[in-house]
C-alpha cells in the first residue's frame, strides 16, 4: 500500500498514513483513525488536504555498487571501532573514531 501525507490547515499538523489508492480521506477524523492517533481538540469533520511529498524508494544495494558510487559503509565492530566495508586503495579497513588517519578519504570520494 502507498504512503500518503496529509495536512490539516486548522491545527497545522501533518500526518503520514498508509492506505489503498482507492480510499478517499477528506476529514481529520478519518485521518486520525487511519493513523491510530487521537483527534485532540480538532473537530473530526475538519477538512484535510493530501500533500505532494517525495516518493520513498528503497533499493537493496550491494557493497560493490556502494563503492562504485563513492559511498562508504561503516559497520560498528566495537566501542569506537568500525569496519569500512567499502575501503579502497590505501584506505584503512578498520576505522577508529579517535584516529582521523583511519577515516575514509571522503574528499577523494566526493570530488568537486
């Protein structure tokens, strides 16, 4: 089911809810029921507006794809110690937050 964002101009609140594309949400009461929240002081028949928001796309990405796009993936291994799964070239595979020389070379990855 898609996620939709709604705005209530009466109380200036924005709510995010999941519902079928065929459902038509037009009041604060309907919206709160879907969101499983209390209507508060706002009357249930108060009109709401569906607002346009950025689409949410989640794509599973492998380590090699992250590397090729210039990303660094750090996985916590111990207190203050991370493993750089995307280390390339002379980058350290172990990153210690207290030792900046072990950090990934972000300037080289980001470029201009």
